[in-house]
C-alpha cells in the first residue's frame, strides 16, 4: 500500500501525498482530514461515556427512592456525590467532548478547507496540537470524575460549592485544568479557522459566496475566540481561590460568589451558540442539497448567524434571574433575550422556504434535518417563555429548563451531527451507509428523545427541581416515562455504532457526488473518499 | 389582522385553553403536585396567579408557532417530495416575505414583553410589608427567623422516610414547618450560611437564591390557610434533594398564638448541640465534605 502511494505520487510529480504511516500518521498528523477523523472518533468515544452517564441518571430517576449503589462506593453519601458527578460529567462531556469536537473539529476540519477550495488549514501543526490538547483534556476530566469523590458541582461549577471548603481534594482542580486544556484547544482551533477562511479561499470564492457551513464555522470561531478567554480567567480565579488563598468568590473575605456566575455565563451563553451555530450550517447544506435548490435568502441566513453570535454576548444574565439581580437589570435582559427569537425565526422560515418548491429526496440526512427543525422550534418556543424573568420564577432550575435546553441545543445539535454524518460519511470513507438501518436509526432516535424530554416539561411545570437523585412520589409517573425514552434512545445509539462499523467495513463504494444535482459545494467535485491531498489545482470559482 | 390577534388573546379563549390544559386542577391538592400532573400547581398567591395568567398568553403563542411550522413542514413533505414535484423551482429571494417574517416575530415579541415586564416588577418587592421572615440556607436544612416577633429562630430539618407519619409526603416533610399568616404581605429576606441554596415554593411563585454575604428580597401574600411545599432549587451538595420547604399558612389569630408558644419553644433555637443531634437523626452527614 505504501509503495503504491509512492508510485502514484511520483507519477503526479508531487510529494504532498507522502505521509507517515502507522501510528505516526495519526500522532504527528498535519492533515486536516486525518485530524478531522480523529476528532470524530474522539467524539464517538466521548459520546459513549457521556451517553452512559445519562442512562445511569435516568436509571436512578426511573422510580422514587435511591435505586442502587455502586460497588466501589462505601456509603450512601458517596453515592449521592457520585450522582452529582454523573450530572456534572454528562454536561461537560457532551458539550466539550462530543458536540464541539464533532461539529467544529470533525466536520469543520474536514469540510471547511474543501468547501473554500483550500489545500489544508492555515496552520496544520497548530491543528495537530489543538486535537491532542483536547484528547489530554478528556483524559484529565475522566480522572477528575474518579478522584476523591469527583466534582459534584454541576457543569456550572458555582462557588462556594466548588471552593476548597466544600470540595476539598483534587477533583475540582483536575476539572479546572481539563477545561483549561479544552479552552486552549478551542482557541487555537478558532484562530486556525478564522485565518483559513479569511486567507485561503479559492479565487472567486468571495465571502458572500461561501457555503453557509463555512459561514457558520467562521461565526463560531469568533465566538470561541471571545468567550473562551473569559472562562479561562474565571477558572484561573477559582483555581487560585482554591489553592493560593485569593478570595475572588468568597463573600467572607470581600469576594462575590455571584461574580463567578456573571463570568461563567458570559462564556456559557455564547457557548450554547458555539454548539448550535455549526449545526445551523450543516442543516443549511443538507436542506439545500436534498431540496435541489440553492438556500433561500442566503445573505439573511448568513447575517442571522452573525447577529445571533453578537446578541449571544449580551444576554448572559438570563441564566441568573433568580440569583438576586436588580429588577431593572432583569428587565434589560428580558428584552435583549427576546430579540434572539427574530434571527432564529429568520433561519427557520428560510429553511422552510428553501424546501418550498423543491424536489425533495427524503434520504436519511434530510430526515435528520427535518427532525432538527422540529426539535429546534419546540425548544425555541419554550425559550421564548423562559426569556421572561417573571415567568422564569416558575421554571428556573426545574425540569422544564432541562427539557428546553435539550430540545433546542443538545438534541438538536445531535440531530445535526447525525445529519452531517450521513451526509458526509460517503465523502469521508468512500462508502455508502446501510440505508434501511439508517432510517430505523432515525425513527428510533426521534421517538426516543421525544419520549425522554417531552414529559420533562410536565415535571418542570409541576415543580420538580433539577439535579436531584430522588423526588417526591407525585413525580414518579412522568419520570418513569422519561426513563423508558432513555432506553429507546440508547438502543438507537447502539444501532448507530453498528451502522458506523458496518459502513466502514462493508459499505458499497460510491461515486464522487452521491447526492446528484443538489450537491453543489466543492467537496462533491473530488473523488470519494476525498484524496489525502484534496485539490491538484486550485479550483477557480470566478465564473461560477 | 389586529382583530384576529384580539380574538385569539381574548379572555374567553384564554380561559378555554387554560381549562383544557388545567383540567382536573380545580379539585387538585393545594400546595403540592399530584401523580401524573401536567400543569402548574394551583396558585396560592397573587404573584403565582399572574404568572399563570401570563403563561396562558405565552402558551397560545407557543402552540400557534409550533403548529404553523409543523403544518408548513407537513405540507412540504406532501407537496414537494421528489415524486410529486420532480422539477425544483429556482426561487431564492423574496424581499417582501423576508421582511414579513422578520417583522411579525418582532410584533409578537412586543405583545409578550409588555405583560412580561409588568409581571416582573409586580413580583419583585412589596412596598408595604406587614411582617418579615428571614430565611437562611444551610447544608442541608433551612433556618427561619422572625425579626419582627422578638427575633426567635428555628431549624427546619428533613424527616427521613422511615419516620414519616401517615399522610406526610415523602421528601417534602420537615420537623418544624415555617408558619406564616395568610392574607398578609410578608417580606422574605434570604441568605445563606454556606453554599448557595434556593428557597422555592412553586404554588407561591417564589424562587430566589440564598447567597452567603448577600440578602435577597422578595415577598409573598398567601391567599388561604393550608400546607404548601417546596424544595431547594440550587445544587448545594450531596443532600440537595433532602432539604424540603414546608410552609403552614394559618389565620392571623392562629399565627399570633403560634408566635407566643414558638417564642418559648425555640428560645434556644441557635444552639449547636441539639441541631447536630437532629441532623444526625435525619441522616444528614454533618460534614460530607
């Protein structure tokens, strides 16, 4: 195989394809496709861990009372702490190690250079370190979960619960260091994407002609670049509070615990857009492809994402409605938050208008895109309700919020990931996914997640708080239903792992453009799987 | 258009929808939720009544938006699949349409924002409080102080399952419920002795963090005598699920009588020794840290 490659490359008179083989190919990789693949593999591994955490949570909540104890935990308090660690770990892993690596590191790395006609990312070695920092970060986080009781703080890590008095031991420190590494990885990745997109577009690939997925990654990269440093600052303050006697968040010494909440959510709110905006990009590509129509209102779609990114930085305190903010401050954040409904509405209606008049093939990626729209609208309207600080008194920290953000952000992003996976797996592997199994996967997953999360609206309205391992008996019914949904979803997730294996092992070989006339972006002009070096000549887009 | 909006949001429509969704809540238990409950707990204060009223408006808007989008999608699936419509159109712009779908949501947001802000300011603070209750969150119990009644205070500690008496709800029962007079403007001052907790009673429309080093203020005016339950609503450590809130609302006369006995009973309310014994009995680790 190595010999064949060398011969082929010599024949072309180029040595771009000459690359190390074996483990060196991956550890030392500077190739955007290999790095993208590694991100996707990391995401799959993390999804298995984070998904298992969620199933453990749902098993605990399936019935009232404490369901089970784990063999390495010697008393009930240790188990209750471990439950909080599951809640914390599920959040961290899903956000930082499943969705972000898949959407940004995985699909972003794979397809941004190809879509703009660039040979690779602007800084290939930095790309390598971005990935390996993230891998190290995941290892640190898993170690943290099993160190001295683990961090039972929730992913929001609010002090004083997260300070040295209430979480002594190394768990929270390891978690902080893990997030620092993940943050460094994200910032380096963001710098790489911004530089690539600004400087490495093919001739004629003007900013206003870029595919919407590239726009999405560009906006996301700016959000990362501006939000992560604030998180890094806050984490460092917490770290020195815990270890070096500072008192940024300690009221007894003149600090302020609520300052952490302000800083965390100044990062945290843009973070949820960091998750969902790349999803917007994928959904736009998929809907346009399968409707066989260009996207409707292209400029509106691009600038809606820019606007969402901008507004995302001035609404953070809607996460703090019940922390005791001044009423005028809350009034401002209500107004600013409601405004987000406008650009997101533009996106929904533009997707529908793209489909309108189309000749739509409902292949699996398109099914997931339609599922995405449904979930996003469901979570979007409950978001409009939650935006109101007065209303939020009833909803805050209840399962209603859990239902809301899983619909609008978490499960919607996972639908975009599946949509992107089925859309691009042919380009990445050169093989066709099993079509019937993929459809079964979609329907099982769609039913499963709705059974998990729809009843949680009822639980929240009835007043069930979040992050509790046991609940008053009145909440038993809908919790049981929700847990059943979790088992359906897990079955579907296992089916997906089988589909991945089956595709890579025995999927039929496919052509350069498997989707036909609707697939107009540059990645469909090269063979499948995409060659190690994408373009022999820079594509010229000036005439197109 | 305006007529349609007026019709949709008219009082009879709102009442019909809330009746439809709240079916069965009329005879529901007050102050806590019931099995298979799909709706809010019955409102027990003017604030919660207004929250429910506002939510009726929100819910109609939410349902209409979801129906609109799902309806359009169903039509698209039926009409514009590859079989029914083999030749795709090439339309990619329609300025009027884009202006409309930017403008109408803005209009809807204004409809929402006005009552929303009214509710927010109404729920914030009470001007003429008749009494004050101070709530202090602790790992993992509540401490209540009555500063206007001689300043006595007592702990309210979770009662574990095996000690529940008949009729006492699991995970919601405490040894000493906090007693408050009905039909009285009560100022609530909230703080914490350790981590952040959150004092929340769903049927009151009250939910506010207790933060060490700060005093947060809100208010409550309970419509009727009865038992009202809530739970800590901010993750506060391993026993977060085990610090319930039980408010017993009584008439003003009964409250005065209770204050007289409580002053004697809780004269030593802040002693640490009995507290430690009680916490141990409730299976709450003294230092789970």
